[in-house]
């Protein structure tokens, strides 16, 4: 196998020329540097000390006037005094001049001494520094002369090491090459065998998943059927007990069933038809499977508690399993429930809740005016016929006390997902109600401060997503314009399809 070389003969020649040029320039620079090394110059001697030979005589001879009182007595004194008065003033000026001159000499002699000392010290310091500089330049020159041998020895050592490494690598590669050939053959065989076993395991896993999926579906179906069967047996037992009790007392065997009742979590029929009580357990199972567990419903309706703080005699129409009644009782708010589904009523009574079985409108019409402190109905009004709904709202306004609130929750028919996923799934639903419609109906019934509270927003990650436009991109060109238009359309579609799943209309009687 021919060796692929990355360095040609021309490259080697070029590298050699570059190395020789670099050596020549280095030697020239080193020679110039050696010639520029300083030599120790001749340092001048310090100046001599100041001449102080006449200083002492000057300090002794400057006084030329005779001492005071040296004229004697009598006429000689008067004669000497007269003569001194003539010749004394020039001598006094001479003595003053001598005094100033001697004082000046005495003052400057100290300055001369210190100046001579400073000059001598400076000359000594400069001499020392120049000598140190000359020594440093000499040592620097010696150091630079040692660089070339130092680098050459390193190059020779590295070259030897690289040659030894290359030889060792070549020997190792030769050994590894012989071993890899055999190992590759073995690995290839093992890989083929593993691939076959993997494909077999994947096929078995798929068959197993299919069987498990079928079993899971069957178990879920059996579980649903068992729950319906259990509720059916309980309903039949209660109905049998009621029939036996009726037979003993001579009361009618089947009391009339009202056409309509609330059921946020309970079942309702239309205003024109009655449903046998024996089927009520089916709707309970439907609520358990599709509406949510009691804990989920309790968490959802807890946000309505502030509307009834401080109230009393609250009526929960269509109370279902009694989740909102539990919350009101925990807050100390007196309340009772109403539901048409006997199974729901029995389940609430077993927990100690005040719940009656009956028709929503009939119950309201039987109450005195201004007797209720609040009215709550979750997922009820969509089960009512229009005439019945209007009568229900009028009765609710009449029975509520001034300052009491009515809260009606229902499916948001303006959200297409809520309509097609929740509304049409329940066969007891009569008519979807738009938020604007319910707000108007409450206002038309006399309620004030009517407000729509949307709830249960559709998850944002599940909505339609727009395209990302890089920040700083100008809205010019076809792509940014298309992206902006596309995102606007996505927002419009989301506003129709994926908004709030439920809403509550809240009104107050003033």
C-alpha cells in the first residue's frame, strides 16, 4: 500500500530556505546587539571641599571700632570725642559692612559643604547604576547566544521522539490490523445473529402488545359493564323496597316523575317526557366515566364559593353527587340540594347532605318569595326546554332575597371543541346556550350586575401553533407577509375552536 505523504520535496526545500534566512537574520541581529553593549565610561571626580581657610580670621577681625568709654577723662576726652565725631561715622559703616560680609560667609559655608556631599553621592550612584547596566547587557548577550543551541537540542529531541512514536505506531497498527480483520469477521457474525434475534423479539413484542391491548380493552369494557350492573342492582333493590313499603301502606306503587330537573352532575329528561327511575343508574355511570371524579368536580366548582360567602338557605339545583354542597358545608354556609336522579339523591343522603328528589321548577314554585339566599346550578340549564328555562329564571328571581346571587354554569357552545366533544356526547342535553343568550335572559328576568365568567380554558399546547418569525425581521418580502397572515388566521381559528370549555352566568337580585 503506497504511503500518502503530506510534505513534498519542494516543501522541504522551502522550509530549509526559510530556516537559513531566519538563522542569518538572527545572527545579524545578535552581532548588532553585541556591538551596542555599553562600556563603563570614565566617571568625573566630585568637586573639592569649600575653602574655609579665612573663615576664622574673618570672624575675629570684622570689629574695628574702639570699645565704649575708651576716651579717658578731662580735656583729652573732650578732644578725642570731638575728633571721633568727625571720623567715627565712616568706621561705623565699615564695621556694619564687615558684620554683614562675615554673616554671609558663615551662612553659605554650610550650603557649600552639603552641595559638595550631594554631588559626590550622586556621582557614586550614577557610577554604580552604569556598572550594573553594563553587567546586565553583558549577561543578556550571553543569554541570547545560548538560545540557538537550546532550541536546536529541543528540535533534535522532539524529532527523535516523533520518529520513535511513528515507528511504534506503525508497528502497533500492523498488529491491530491483523487482529481487527479477525475480530471484524467475528463481530459481523455476531451482529447478524443479534439482528435476527432482535427482529424476532420485535415481532413477538408487537404480537404481545396487540394481545395486551385487546385484553385491556376487554377489561375496561368489563369494568364499565360491572359498574352499570352494580348500580342497576342497587336501583332495583331500592325500588323493590319502595314497592314493598307502598304495598304495606296502601300508597300508589309508582309516584309520578317530574319532566325536568337540574343535573350538573345528575340526569334530566325533557319537559314533555318522563324517564323510568330504573334507568337512573345508567346516567350515574355516564357521569362517572365522562364528567370526572368527585375530587375533580369539587376542584372545578370551588371557584364559585366566593359568590355565596355569608349567605344562607342556598339551593343547589341538580346537585348530583353533592360536591358543591360538601364545599358549602365546609365553609359553614347552610344549603340544601335538589336532583331528579334517585341514585344521586341516595348517594348524597348517605353522606348526611340535605338533598331532595324532585323537579326544579316545581320546587321553586313551592317556596315563599324572598326565601333563598342563593341559587347554584352547574351543567343544568342545557337540559331544559326554552319555555321551562324562562319559567325557571322567573321563579328563581322571585324566590331569591335582595342581594342574593344566582350562578348558572353550562357548556360554552361558542367553543366548537366543547360543543362537539362535550355537548353532543350527553343524550339528555336539550339545547346549547350561547353566553350572550344567557346574559340577556338573566337581564330580561330582572337580574342586575349580570356577568359572564369563562372557565376551563383549552390547553395552550393543544391549540394550533403559528410559525415563528425571527426577531428583527422586517415585514418585507413574501415569507414574512405569508407568516404574519398565517399566524393571524391561526389566532382566528383558535378563537373559534379552542377557547373556554365552560362558562358561568352570574346575576344578582337588587
